[in-house]
């Protein structure tokens, strides 16, 4: 049974699941009534961060234009441009045994593509969540429902996988940002 987290909570991932190396982070959302005449395209991304909380190079940013990290440890599986349908809207696969040793943390974010230009924000999104499941068995291990705490934000850091004493843990973050993906890229030490 999956562990349900609230914002700020942390939980062991690998300690309670010995031998677990392949996990998938699924992200889902629904768009509230929106009549702006344009698609509402949310995107999942992952940032591989060093001990300083920064990306070492541009390749440490995994998203729709860089779908796989050079290590093979993190892979973005595809872009859902509407959020239609049930279940996860986008997923990121991880092979924890292949994530570089210099990576202390993997941050997972959801951003609204061209959100500011299209006058879209997370106040128009509902039922957003992140879940972590065992890729081999499809067993859901962790779930974090983000709730309706956002209004004008166009980017959200939803959660982080991080190393602690040789094990992987997951933290439910739920921090919103204005400025879309560009603001997060800069925050994680990359040039836009």
C-alpha cells in the first residue's frame, strides 16, 4: 500500500524496499474550466542536482528536449499536451543504480508551457499529484496530492528524491514559483 504524504513530509524509498532500483515518478493533473482558446500544456521535468543544489551541466536537466540523462539513470517518457485522460499525464523513469554518484538529489517539477504568455496558472489546475511506483511490479510506493494551494504560479517543484546514508528518500515539496520553467532553470544554476 502506498504511503500518502503531506507537504514537507519525507519518507524512505529504498530502505523499506531492499533491492529497489527501477522506479517511475508519475505526475498527473486536470485542468479546471478554462476558456482561453489555447491548449493548457503542462510539462514534467527533472533536475539532477549536486551537493550545492545545482545542475553541473545542461545535460542534468531532463525534459521534453533532453529526454534522457547521459547516465541512463533518468528518462522523460513523453509529452502529454492536454492532460486529457485518466492516470498519469507524464512520467519520468529512474534507474537509481545508474544515477551518477555526484547527484545528491533529483527534483521533479511541473510547469505550464507558455503559461504567462497564455495567461494560465496553477490556480486553473486541480487534482494534481506525484506518485512513485516500482517500475517492475507497478506497485505504488508513495503518493503526494498537491491540493489546491496555488494561484498565480506557473511552476511547481512537486517532490525530490535524495540520497541519505546510502539510501534514497522522497520529500514532498509542493513549492510554487512564478516565471515558469525559466525561473527554475536559473534557480538550479543553468542559463536560459
